[in-house]
C-alpha cells in the first residue's frame, strides 16, 4: 500500500513554484511506496487562514488513513494551527514542519488567527509525533523561531540544520529519513 504524504507550500508570490522543488526532493528521497501530494493553496501572494484551512480540510478528506503531513514556512504554520484546532483532523502518522514561523509571544505577532492557544498546544502534543526543521542560516524566518516551537511543543523532535537557506537548499533528505523511520 502506498503511503500518502501531503506537502503544504509556503506563502508569498511564487511560493508554489519555489516549493515545488522541495516537494520533488521529498518524493525523490522517499522513493517507491510513497505518494507526495502537492496541491496549490489559494491566493499564495496574500494568504488567508480560513481559505487555506478550508483547502486543507478538503485535502484531509481525500487522504487515506495514516497520512503524513509536511508543511513549509507559512504553510507549516497554517498546517500546525489547523491540526491543533482539532476540526476535521484525519488519522495521520506525523507532522513535519520546515522553517515554520512562530506567531505570537516572542515570535511574529502580525497574524493572530494562526497563533496557538495553550489548549491547542496541549492537544497537539498528545495527538501526533511532531518534527521541526530549521537552518541556522535561514534568511527569512529567524532561527530563534525553532526554539519557540520546541518550547511550545516539548515532545517535538528538533532537527537543527546549518549552512542551508530558507528552502533548505531544496533538500528534504532529513525529512524523508524521519518519515521512513516512522514505520
């Protein structure tokens, strides 16, 4: 049986095209037995949380059991919030967040809709294995956001990377290895 992987793009003009290289890297690294789905998200240049959440809910409905969810940058934040809310949550094996901005507190504060409440963080920590990836050399999302996520989700497995850009140089080999190791 093929393991389904949903990859959620980041936000901003041209993000779908830029993140297509990440989705391709993930598919190539995972190899046979995995299907990486990469749907375009609505209005990437000016993302709206509710519209993206609706699109994710549609994708969740079409996923098979035990899917793996991967998000990059803004897409990781929206995926995290959608899962933490607990609405229309599918059964899935793991949540993999790459270069995810942290909203609220000591992170970025411009998008209250995506901030996680204490209750949402508690539900998330109990529900699914969470993996966090961030490069010290990320030029877009501060590296300190990784520590903020790790503090908020103490059971998360943290992968600290170096020498790679916000796109992790289009190399998701560490993410693929962790997905394969889920069993």
